[in-house]
């Protein structure tokens, strides 16, 4: 799955793939990192928040993109561009 291009329009297909067990481990990490980065995790069921908390505790994902920006500005900028290349323009459009 192409988690790199996740947006509000195609978020549901990634959540369905996660819930049905069709995501590889790396894609699951990318999905939860994207949910945290987009600040969407708090709008999902408690199970998602619980999994994200475990992944943050285990250093699989970064809890705060703003913290990452302060500590590693080049890495954060690169990650944001790579993950959400046209996030302003693609919100609400399904790229499936």
C-alpha cells in the first residue's frame, strides 16, 4: 500500500486494511505515524490511540512532529515532503 500518499480522502481504505490485517508491519508503522502527524489519531476509536501509544513508547513512531522539527529540522522537513507531497491540494480527494 502507498501510505506515503495518505490523505483524508483515502484514509478509510488504509484503516480498513489495518483492521482486516492486510497491512505489513512497515505499512502499519507508516499509517500510525501519518495519523499522529495529521493529528487524526485523537478522532479515531480508543483502540487506535492505544496502539499509537504503544508504538510511541517503543520508539516505532514519533509522538510530536513539532518536537522532531526542533530536534532534527532537516529530517522533519524531508519526512513531511515525502509523506504528504501535496497535502494541501489533495485533502478530500480519493487517490485510490
